[in-house]
C-alpha cells in the first residue's frame, strides 16, 4: 500500500509541477516570465521562456522520481542512508567514465542561461545547421534543410551562429556588366528597393527600406553592387527570394546586363 501511495503521489506531483511550470511561463494578465528575462524583444523572451520551461520540466521530473525511489526503498525496510552512500560511491565511479555527460549538462545550462539560442531559432553550429526543434541540458536537436533530425551533445557545441536572433539580414550582391552606367544601375536598384518596401504584402517582413550600399567592386567581369535588407527574424529567406526576382525583372526591363 505504501509503494502504491508513493507511486500515486509521485505521478500527481509530476503532473502538478508541469502544470505550475506551464502556468508560470505562460503569458497572462499581471505576470509573465518573459518580463523578467531582459534579453531581446517580447517574441524572443517568449521563445526563451518556453525553452527554459521544457528543461525545467525534465529536471523536476528527475528529482521527483529520485525522491520517490528513496521513499520506496525506505518503505521496503532498506536503510536509505546506506543506499545514498552506496549510490554516491557508484555515481563517483561512473563520473570518471562519463565526463562528457557532465560537460553536456554544464554547457546545456550555459546555453540556456546565456540565451545563445532557443527552440524555434535557426542556427549554424558548425557541424550542423537547421531549426532548433528540441533543447535540453544534455542534447540539442536540429531539423536540417533536407528534413534530417540532427542530434548533437551540448558539449560538442563550441560556436553558435544564430540566424534568427532579434532580426535577420539579406546580404545580396549582383554583378552588372562593366559598360553599364553606374548611376543608372544604382537608381534602378533603389527604385526596386523602395517599391518592394512599399508593398503591403512584404512591408511587415522588413524593418527598414532595403539599403543599396553602392559599388563594392570593379573588375573586367563587371561592377559588384551590394544591397542589405534588414528583416524580421527568420524572414530573410522569403524576402531575399522575392527581392532577387524583382531585381531580375527590373534589370531586364531597363536593358541592364549582368
């Protein structure tokens, strides 16, 4: 009966703790966990709050299960002090052979604490790149552009390129023929940029009018013109595709060769 009671209350405690974590991290009137996470805008804080919530649920579940096991052993008449001591010695022995696991946990904690990335971000970790689908203290799971689910231990992550943190950018360069009038080419691209930004369908995906920086290179192959477009997070790909299409059409309409 005691074992059944422990099992019942452990399950109940896990469910209640998950509900409390969800309530604590869900935006509601008067309080929001995102309010005390000062990094980034509101959307960024919500992403971080949901990521921390998932990690906290796993940690709390492990703690409740561990306590329940000790209570169960005590109910069977086993001295819990001896069990803890033996478990500590056993854990110390295992730790020498599982240093990577400790590194995973430490690095996972630092990723969450420093807000390097969160679930929903698109990141480049060097050995893999893609959308962050899952993140806990031990591993990070990415969905690549080819649909592959890539699992990386957190200890292997030494460099993070976050492509969707706060804002994103389209870095677009195009080579026009050397004999092209440079002023004409710049004017055409500036007109395309302004018309693109004025389009209601696309304006909310951009943070500012696309910036035609100018001519970045001149050689026998032509003149290189660079345009920067600052976009909302994760919108750089769709905005870039549409802008390239419009540039291609504008150059053809004005007789400018590439």
